[in-house]
């Protein structure tokens, strides 16, 4: 019975750590850019876009499709970096065990 109590206690501790980490990830930001820095995107590790900055030089050529591609690339990279950061943090807490519904 003691082992079961220890297991339940450890699960509670892990749950608290994960909840705290999720709150921190909602506030931690990552940045990605494309086009040599012409488009920059800041996102949280919870994959919310915080800002998009476009260098006015990116508009000079008038190539809307290129600008759209640059924005899309930077957004996808920011989301990827945020997700990878979140995955690393969860893995550090869970010892690499995948827990459904955590991220």
C-alpha cells in the first residue's frame, strides 16, 4: 500500500510541475525570421503569435506572393520552435514519457 501512496504523491508532484510549466510556456516567447530577417515573428511556446514585423524593404518589389511566403515561413518556424521548446520542457518533467493531452 505504501508504494501506491508514493506513486499517487509522485503523480501529484508531476501534475503540479506540468501545470507550472504550461503557465511559463504561455509567457515564454520565441522568435523566427525569414527572408534574411525581412519578416520576423514572435510567438509564445503555447503557439500564440505575439507579433509580426515586416521590414519595409520587403514591400519595395511589390511581389505579394513572395511576402506571403516569407510570412508563412516565419510563422511556421516560430510555431515549430515553440512546440519543440514545450516538448523539451515536458520531457524533462516526465522523463520522456509521452502523456496524452499535455501539449
